[in-house]
C-alpha cells in the first residue's frame, strides 16, 4: 500500500484526473456502501476499470453488444466464461476473462480495447455518484503480469461524463419570471443523445444480490410498481406504509449506489428519488436514468426538504417530472403519485 485515507468526502473524477497528471502507476481503490471500484493506471493512463458490483454481468452485457459486430463472440463464449465467473472471487478475474478471449482469438487486441473502454465508461458512471468513502492507492500486484490492450486518456473519459451529468449553467441574478423561462427553455433543450457510448446502463442482470433486506419489497398487488430511493430507513418505511395501504407494489432501495441496477431490474412505473443523500447526488442519478431508453418517460419525483426556486429549477434541468417537499402527509404523497399513475 502506498497511500490510504479514511472515510472522507470524495470527488472521484477529479481525483482520477489529478493522479493521471502525476503519471501514476498503480491501482486507485475507492470503497463506499459495500461497493469497491478498482481503477488501474499505467503512467497515468487507464488500462482497466472495474467494480465489485456484478463485474461478470457487466462484462456479459458489453460482450453481447459487441457480438453484433464480432461473429466470433456468438455461441460458445458464454459457456467458456462460466469458468471465470465461478472463480470471480479471485482478484482481476473479469480482466483475466478478457485476456482469455484474446488468447483464444475470440477478440483481437483492438477489439479488446473497445470492450475495455465501454466497460470503463459504465464503471465511471457509478463511480461519479460517490460522494463519501474510503480511498487508497495500492500496487497493481499480479495485474502487471497480464497483457495490456489500451492506454485510455482519463481526462477524455471524465470530461465526457461530466458534460453529460452537469446541467447547463445559469445566472441567479435574473428576475423570477426570466429565471423560470430560462429553466423551461433549458429543459426543452436538454434531450440527451442516444449515442451508444453514453448509454452504458443496459439490460438487467439475471441475478443481483444487494444489501436490501427481503422485507423491503412488498408482494406485487397491482399493475403499478413504485421505486423509492432514500438512505433513510424511516423515510422508506413511511412511504411504504402509505403506498402499501393503497395496494401499490413498493421496491425500497436504501443503498443509492446500487439504485441503478435495482431500477433497471424492476422497471418501476414511478420513481421517488431523494435529492440529498450523503454518498450520492440525486440530481446526477436522475440525469443518468433519463439517459436510459427505458426511463426517458418514467415519472421521477424528486423528494427533498428544500423547496427553493433554484432547487426546483435544477430538478427541471435534469428532467425530473415533479417535486415533493418534506415533510409530507399521506395525502400529499398519494396526490402526486395518482397524478402520474391514475
């Protein structure tokens, strides 16, 4: 270990850029809420990025996408990768699987580089949401024994992602009327490109184990499923109590860092999203969801104790559907839910 800092406020993309500028050799590891990200750098360039959140499901998704252009990936590859999946507790097993694909000529090195870049974009999406956690820089260890297929520019990756996540800038010195008009105009102009490279959130994994307890999910009772994302268990219980009484199926997510995968898995009809959480920015999560084709039109209700004009405008800029202010009553909650799920 060459450096360690305890639980702290983090800006992972900025940190990565700094390390790249220092031409770091090694692995940056960031841990938060039970998820660990590992970013491998060689002279400041990214050679691989992964995290502990179903790495082989992520690899499967990206290989499936590539298989439309690379016929050699069709057929036997999934069964061969099962061997690596069975041993995925071993460090770098997902990267070893990529090396195996190249060694056995299912991929050539340039194709492996494309795969690694797509995986990195997906890993960076979730990493960008981290706001607090543990951070350390370690030696690359046995990773140095594996062949390298690319050296990606960190600044290009992070700048592109930040441009996708950040809402347009606006001045706060305008009048209320002109401010609202500008926010409305910016919202209309904020339609996202459906370019493949910026839509890394893919189909749900076949299996997904997370920290959500079984009692967090109510049995399906009607055709409407509502996802609630909040790190406060008492808020989740209150929302569940209110909605369960009205026969809605409720999926409660208490680990926001795993929210993306859970939402993709359950495909809810409406999402209640807390804005202020210690490890994640609700606005950024909303922006990521809107970039996925499944959730471009799903009602997303931002839940927060802030009711100022700036907060409401920012919610509009990330294309949130509506706003629910805490504290709220059962009547308040049902009114806004039934507005979009009549």
